[in-house]
């Protein structure tokens, strides 16, 4: 059995076009479509991590001035 895997972004949910497939015209193939949930899951995990980080006591103790100074020091290479 010959297998072929490719990834694409669905632009029109009524039509998906695959190009340059390694099969002959008229050849019968099975098509299985699976949503790539890894990016969605990572985005959710990152959002949760950001909320958790923002709720840390040491973060709440930082002032806007301290944050600005830290950024300037980082950019200056200190």
C-alpha cells in the first residue's frame, strides 16, 4: 500500500484541493482528514501559563517602572 501525507490549510470548507499527489489519474485512494489540534492545544496551554504567571505574588510586586528599567537593561546588554 502506498501512503502519502501532506498538510494544508482549509480555505473553503466546501472544497479541498490536493496537488502533486503520487497517484495516477483514475486510481482509487482513501482520503482521511484529521484536524491538527496540536497548535490549538499549545495556544491554550500558553494562555493558561500566562494567566498563572501573572498571578504569581512576585509579579504583582513589580511596578511599571521596574519592568521598563529591566527591559532597558536587557536591551543594553546589562
